[in-house]
C-alpha cells in the first residue's frame, strides 16, 4: 500500500464530456505528481505540485486539462471536452525517500472515451 | 534523443533462472537517479530499486540487483531465481539533477515460464 488513493478507478465517458479524477496522497506528502500512461507505453509526466503550487506542467497538458491541489492536500485532474485520444490510465504519485526520489504510485484511474 | 531506452519489448525466462533487463539512459547531468518499476497486469506501478549516480556500489534489493555501468550509461536490472509472479512489465526510469520529473522508458514485458 503506497498510501496514494485514486478515484474513480474506471471511467467510461462519451467524447465531448468532462471528467474529473481525484488523488488523495498521504497527508505529509508535500509533493504530488500526475502521470498519464497509454497502452504499451511507459508513464508520461503531466504535472507536479509542491503543496498547493503547481510548479511544472508538461506540454502534454493541453488547455483542456487542468489540475488543482487546494490546500495542498488532495488533487484533482479535470479533462474538458474529452477526445478519444485522452483514453489512458491517469496515475497519481507521491514522493518516496528524501534521498532517493522514487515515486510511489496510486492504483490509477482508467479513462475510456467512446 | 530518448532519455531512457529499453530495447527488449519482450523477454522469456525459465522459472528459477536469472534474467537481465536492459536499460540505457541519456543525460548530461552529473547528479541523477535511476529506478526500476514493475507493473503487473493489475496495473499498479511498484517501485523495485534505486541507484544514485554517485553510488559506487550496485544497488541490491532481495532478488533484484541493478548493474550500473556509468561510462556506458546503462542500468540493467537483474532478477535472480525468477518466479512466476515476476511476470509483468518492467520500466526503467530516471530523475535528472534537481528536476522533479521522472522519465520512464517504454518497458519490457517479462514472462516467466514454468
């Protein structure tokens, strides 16, 4: 158990609809990361938060994507006007050891856009 | 250029045998970290092992060891005494310098044969 919870685990939606994913990390995790993993690929970095501040965003995060972390606790990732190409696993992660920097991932939220 | 290259899309190994999964990386930073993750068919990303660029000894964690060859920029994962439960996707990853982003390779699918 990595202590990172994601909800929902699965989401099926129609093209054009909005979806929101939630990530709840361990309370003492000041850093939080979002990744996207498409079939047959490794996870790709989307964005990262230090407490409530979004400090880095990937070019993959188009203007249809928005992530927030109010109060530096849980985080949400919203996708507006979904497209079939958004179908993927969305992974949230918290930091591991302070000297090693590994990430501990949640179980992911799988999005299918019909 | 790819930051992380895994050239073996798939590998087979006999149960109880050792197997090496290849990973090469590309960075100009002197300080970086290398990681291996396991992703079973259930989808969760499981952290296995970490190697820091300044670590002189190869990292080991139980049956996992990381064969770190800095001059060759390779960080191969060695799994000893393979078990059926080792069948999974394996991802090599790197964190460079002071950056927060971890970059993943495309993965190697390992299948352990009884």
